[in-house]
C-alpha cells in the first residue's frame, strides 16, 4: 500500500479560498501571481489568468491588499477570519466552534486541511449572508489538541499504518520502517504524530509504546488510559521520593494541632475502599447542641509544594476510577497508608468543626489542623443496617469483618443522630432549589482475572446521604468563609442549565407524558426534582435521568465564584477529598495560608491551575466511562445466545439504540436489521416509522434483542431485533 500524492488541480475556475489560505499562512509576505501559481503547482496560462483575475476580485472586495503593483498581502485583521476549535463528526466533516457565532460553522472534509478533533485553528468563514448556512475552511492549525493516539498497527514491507478506533479520527497514521520499534503486526500501540508533510494524505508518526494484543484485558485498559494521555504507573523517582517521607506521628507536630483523639470518631466508606479520606466525629454538648467534626486527611502536610511528588500529583490532578482498578493521584504509601484514616490509628487531619443545633442550624464553626483517632470503620451497608433497624448487631451477610459483631451504643446513637440531622440538611437544600440526581451506577462483580461475572446497580441510600450532607456542609462553609473575605480561592462552580438542551429534553419527555416548568430558575429545579421522583423505578428512568444530566452545565473549578446551581449554594468548594483530587489540596493550602493571616494570592496563577484540573477531570471521566463500556461489551460477549428485554434509548436515521433493562448495557439495532417492515426516520416524532404498517418504534418502547456483535476494541455492541414487547 503506497502513499497517494495529491494530483495538481486542473480546470478549477475559482482559486479565491486557496489564495486566501496561502496569503494567511504568510501574513507578512507579499505574493505575485507567479508565486501563488507555484504554491498551487500551476503553470499553465489559463490557470495563471484565473489567479490574476481572482487576485483583483479579492483586492476590490478588500479581502486582500495590493501592497505594491502586482504584489498582494492578506489584510492584517479580516472580519472573515476567526480562531476557535474543531469539533469532528464521525462522517469526516467538522464544525468550527467559536464564541463569535451563534451557530457552529460547518467545515466540509476537503476544507479541514489537516485539522484534527479539538485542535485550535484559524478559519476563513464564507457564506455569511442572511439565509445561507455559513461554511469555513481551516487556514491554519494553531495548536494540536493531542499528538498521541492509540491504534492497531498494520505492518507492510517498508512502512506501517496505525488505525484508531476513534470515529472522530478520520485518518490513519503513517509509520516509517525505522520508527516501528518493537511492535508486531496487529499490536495495539501508542504513537505520536511528528509531522504532516504537505503532499501526504496521512500524518507521519512513530511508535512510543506497545500496549499488547487487541481484545486482551490489560491491553484494552491500558489503551483507554493512553488514549486520554493518563498515566498507568508512577515514575520510579516519584515512588522513591514518596517512600522516603517520614509518615510517623510526632508529639512535636501534635502540639501544633487541636487534639481530637478522645472524641468519638468513625468512618463510613464503600466496603472495598482502601483510601479513607474523611471521618466524622460526634459529641453532645452540655447546652443540648452537637459538636460535629468533618475530618479530612491532611494530605498537604506530606505533599510539599515544589517537590517532584507535588508536580506529579498536580499533573495527574485526580485519581482515575476504572472498572477494575484505581489509578491513584498519590503513591500508595500516602493514599492507602499515611493519609488514609484507618481505624485504631492516630492520623493528622484538616478539619471543619461545627456546633449544630437540634434542627441542624450551624451555631459556631472552626477550621484548622487536628489529630484524630478513628474508633470504628463502617461500610455503607453496615451503617445503613443501623439506620434502618436501629439494631447495633451487624449480621454476618453484610459485615466487613466476615462475622457478626456488636457496635457500641455510643456509636449507634451517634450514627442515628447524624442521620437525623443529615435528613434535615438535605430537606433544606431541596427546598432551596437543589436538584437530586440519584442516577443508577452500573457496577460489575469481577473474578480474580478481572473477568465480569455479574452486574449490579449501586443505589444511594440514607447512609450515603448522611456522609454526602456533612461533606457538602464542610465544602460550603469553607468556601463561604474565604469567599466573604473576597480573597482568591478555588471554587467548584456550576452554571445554570442550557436552555436549548432543556427545551429539547422537554420535547422528548413529553412523549412519556412529562413536562418541565420554565417560568423561572426555581421552578425549573422544582420541576426537575418532581420529574426525577415521578420516573423513579419506571422503564424510562435511566433515559430521562441521562437527558436531565446532559441538559445541565458541567461543574468545573474556577477562582471566579458564580455559585453552584445544582446544589443551590452561593459558595461551594472541594475540601473533602485531597487524596484523590488536587483542587482539594489547593483548598487546604489556601485555607491554612489565610487562617495564618496571608494576603490574597495571584488569581491568574490559580485560574490556570483550575482550568488544568477541570480538563484532567474531564479526561478521567471519559476514561472511566470507556472502561465501563468495555466491561459491558465483555460481559455481553458471554451472553450472545440470550434474549434480553431492552428500552429504546435513542433513535437516529441509521437505527435505534437499545438499553438492556437488566444490566444497562447499550447497543445499536441497525435500521436494516428490523425486518417486519421498511422503516424510515421521522425527525419530528423522533421515531422510526414503518412504510406499510405505519407502526412506530420510538423512545421508551420495549423490545427484545439478542447480541449480534460485541466489539471489544471499538467498545460497541450491535443487536439483532427480535420482536416488540407485548
């Protein structure tokens, strides 16, 4: 397979866009018609005359300047040139996203000019007249979004190509023979793009790493991490540095802290958790109020600024929770040991301590460094058992110790009182307009080899809400404490919902008989909460939950506080998980600095850090989502001969997406696979309509399907359509 060389352009009548592109690429250089002809590889008289004519037209329309007789420059600032981002489709076309345009500008395939998905580009926009759809041409790639890609290598005699499974990556990558490295034909590899010569159809690259054979478990998990530029291991020098940190508890350090070791303290976490970064303490005061401490691992005590360990943590910015493993932000010596608030061990913590009344009003607050001793570790299931039954004897089937045991009366009463207060806090939050998204989480039971044995759904219960409410309280009060001082801080912000998406969602849910009240911000949140309650347990729940979440803005980190719409808080930050989130580390450092009387820090520096952390969070979320899709496909591979009841979760012109009720796995039924009629896509009804029977397949309909194909590399499922559910 040899590389194609693009043929010279012949008999083309309009060279305007190409002339503009050439002049834009060298904005300070003047060109005559011969130089432009040479750039376009045209030397015949007819083409040169066309170039001369187009140069004069462009100059007359003031798109270019005749700087001296017969020589032309692009205008320094043109209203037709814009900078923005490329958003590729899976059809090798793209849209140009730029704040100057109300709608995205379409970029045809032949106008991409080597731009790839999410690249920052300069675009020439034409067809801007009223009533015409604007289109554009990429003039310059200003900055690549990414240069590293994961794909399968196809090795020929003297070169190789790497093809990715990403539908938005429209080109393969050419690998010269001397840059194949140790890769073997068919391997999954990580490659970097080094160059894209003008005459080449494909970019040139080299193999950085061989990830393994396609379809193998570890290969695919490492491929997911590599695809998003996420690490799988710590550099040796970082591990060595972490191992040398003194993690012993020193009396000299205890003397500098508030000593909480004698106050009743315990943790509630998932049963399989290894890093316990938060604990609650509880004490009844003589005045009838309660002292409640939210104690967070004091990561910033061990993680010193300017060290290679801190640099690594900042670059990672977050732990990544894949379906079968955690890629931690911090080495294990800190995340699972020194900073983990394990039972019956003294630990350094950073705490938010509140005096709370019987009706959950905060009377007093204190923030600072502490030392604690955790008396008990609970799994959520154990705490839930106490809340539901008021019984302090934990049965064998939910005990994390593997045997039945008795919880002290003191801890039992504390758990019940904290649950009572948490319910009041939650009720107040909802009354203030917070939105409750308790979306069902898909989890897998894995065997020792990481193979899926079964699927289960994680649902939040009272014990989860108990922890959530007190973490929210600490996060809110810390942000409020600094925010009211008008000092630079790291906030977790969440803008109001996207109105266009809400309107689109309203159109979909109307088919199920639901509606949203748009009169004002408060009505929208109340309406969404009522909707979530109404769909709970129904076949369309997951679909509507997903649509509602997609209509929301994305929460992010910023020094500019606009509040948190979803939680209905004017001030909000992330303080409670510094083991797994770098923004929390920044919050701890800033809080201590301001408690010590420090002046407001440089906002620009912290805004840059916020942007980095938000971006890394997005990549981690995508990797987590891909790992779940991968495991769902792997699970369905072993169930190819079974019938499944599914709900139609999406309708397109090429088929329907179906989500299986029993395990939430989603796949596609191609339109040609539905044999009982000839179906076409009706955009208004958001449905497929049969040509002869007029029968309709629409969102929320239940149908039976069987696995047709399970593609582990693409993480895609295809289904056979069997029949409608009765």
